[in-house]
C-alpha cells in the first residue's frame, strides 16, 4: 500500500451521544456500568468507544464510524464496540500510525463513574496498544442541564494524537535530516 505523506503527527476528535432507557445495559469504554438505565443503539451503544473510533478515523481522514459500520447492517447488531475500535486500530496501523495518547470525557448525570475509571483506562489502553498513562478518562455531569442532565442521554468526547511509526523523537532536533529517511 502506498502511504500518503501525512506528516509526523495527526490529531482527531470524536463525539457521540446515545439515548438512555430503563432496563438496558450501560457500556462505556468497554466496561459494564451498574445502572437502571442503559444506552439505546444498534451495537452495544458504547458512546465512549464510538467517540474514540471517530477520533482516530478523523485524525487520518478515513471517514467516520457510521460509514465504516452502518447501523442498518445486521452484522453489527448488538456488537461489542471493542471489536469496532479494534478494526479502526487495524486501519490506523495499515496507514502507518500508532496512538501517542487519547483523552475521553464522558458526560453522564448518574451513576458516578469514579469507581469504573481505572478499568476503563485499562480496557481502552489494551485496544489502542498503549500504556495506561497514555489514556485519560474523565467523567462529568451536566448539573441537571440538557438531555444528559435530565438523565435522557449519555454523551462522550474523545481526542487522540497519532504518531507516524516512522517518526523517531530523537530526530526532532535534526530538523529536515529525518525527511531523508522516509
Ligand atoms: Mg454511537
């Protein structure tokens, strides 16, 4: 595959929102959260992993999760979103990139997610193939405002920084010299 010249670093953002309904499972960052309300969706409705997928795809200008995994395609029904993110990571590697770090914000009124955050970081780090130190997960409420605040929805934002596999940090100070190598 011919690699497009995309520079050493690429940044991408992702956003997702899912409706909440009583009696459904709630999955966030690949972790099941104990809650009376769960997210409505075609897959397992993990808004955090969906936002991460879009952040990586966006960083590489590879489209979005809806194009890659259409929500009217029966093969993605109730699918574990970790598998979707794994496929996105595979495409990122194919493009010659790896994750430098990722940062996720989850907006959910309740329950409090503090006790789940470490498990979420572990899960995301495993899929992105980075150390846990390279994954940030923050949880916020909306102080009762808007759909999340009323408990009608969970939304997530994600930012990723990707690094070209050919980039070596020590070459940074050598200026244009590194461009001779790739
Ligand atoms: Mg989604």
